[in-house]
């Protein structure tokens, strides 16, 4: 599906384990409606969402696509903010159940359209590939966890060499110039714009480049300066009554914020590093202006080693995820063979009629 839409991941295979923000992609208290899609691998969940996304674009709505980090060509979610509607793959590992059934969430069960008897006859094969898939994901997680420890070490080393107050003060001054006061209620969405996948680290820099006019780039390989500035920008933007999108670091999400987007102002504060690059013409802030160069020079060998080994570990993780995807494709084949996709398409048309009535 070739639609020029912003892309985000709603979850990350992080060094802290699998982190999901699927449940944070809609707000039941603000009139949102969520369609939680259930069904096995290969049952048409992604195709169902792509169909709705195309219809939404045809209707002139702004659509956000949320690819699956285990297969970026597949969708895990579609967000249509204009009509406060979201469709989500609500199966493991980001399973969701309704908190406010029908009032907010509606369950779409694609299991109604499969031949259960046919699947049962292949039960042993399905169980084998499912278990194999889980083992490969566990291997990938071990690699990512190890890489995260090295990233964390570099972050702490750079933090010790950073004038955090100076970085914070600079960010506050910059934010004050670019973020006016709004009379609206502030709100924060949390997502990811990059992550480890079977193809390696994938980053959706186009989400910023193509959809935001004012972009401030902070060049920071280790993250301490950028994180301090993002924390300050986040706090300021929320205090001024803005809706923001906080984009966490996919490897150390509880510690590091990589980017802050303010859609209403078409303004983005972003961090540039090895896995996330932006055009050269944007305004740039170099982390070194807030760092003690001598302190960093003293630990340069350690930082370089950590960066090199973490890169190799992520290659190992991507290989494990690629093997897991190959196994997952085998798993999908059993479900694809047992699905009534004609009925799935008719169901998608019915739901589209409800959403875009």
C-alpha cells in the first residue's frame, strides 16, 4: 500500500523487554473508538487494516500507520485521529482486551472465518513452529538486552561528562521561542519511530521530514544531552497546553526520550545518531557544546568498544528475528490455507461502512 502517511511503531523489542504502547494509542475518555482485531497469524489482520487505511485516505482523513516490528511490511495498527478511530492487532505479544466494551472498544474476531477442523488436523505442526518462533524471539531478546547494557554504559558516561543544567536551560529557551501558549488541554501520546526488526534497525525519519515544517536536530550519539533537552521540551510543551507525541528510545525506553513532536505547530525536536538521520539543512544543535571534551576523551576507547559491540549484537538480534519471521511465515501458511478470505473482505467492507458512514 503506497500511502504517504506518518509511520510509528507502537511497541519495541527493547533491552528492558517487550514494551507496548498499544493501549495508549486511543483515549476512551475523549470519545475514541477502538477496533481490537483478533485472529491467528495469516488470518488477514494486516490486510483488514490496510483496507480501512485506504478507505480513510480516500475520504480525506489523515492516517497514521503502525507497522509490526517483527515484520515492517505488515501492519499492527491504523490510527485515524480526525475521527478518533483506531484499529489494532490485539493479539500476543501486545494483546488487548476491552476496558469499556462497545462504549469504546469493539472486538473483531477473524477466527470466525477459519476452518477450525482443518487447523486442528495440523495442530502438531502449528505447535512446533509456534514454539520455535518463541525460542528465536527469546534469542533475539538476549542479544538486545546485552546491546542495551553497553548503550546504557555509554549513556551514563556521557551523562557524567554533560552539563545537564546548561542543556536544560538551553532547551527551555529554545522551546520558549518555538512553542506559544495554547488554550487547549495538553495531552501526550507515546510511541516509537524506530526499532530492531528482521531487516536490522528500521527508522521512520520520513515521518518527521515529510510531515513537519520546523525541525530542530540535536546531534548526540550517546543520548545524555538530547535526553535532557527532550525532557525539558516535553515538560514545556505540555505546560503550554499542547498535544505532543513523545517518541521513546527503542532500546532504553524507560530512560531515554529521542524525539518530541508537536503536530499542531508542525514542530519537531529530534535526536540524530547512528540509527536516525535527518536532512542536513535543518537547524542543528551539537551535543559537544554541553559536554566536557576531556572527560569524554578519557573514556573514548570504552565508548568506541561499547558502540562497536552493541552494533554487532544488534546484527545478531536481527538475524534471530529474521529466522523467527521465516518460521512465522510457515505458521501463517497453515492459517492462510484455512481462511475464508472472501468473507474477511466482506467483513472489512461492513466495518468500513460503520466507520465512514
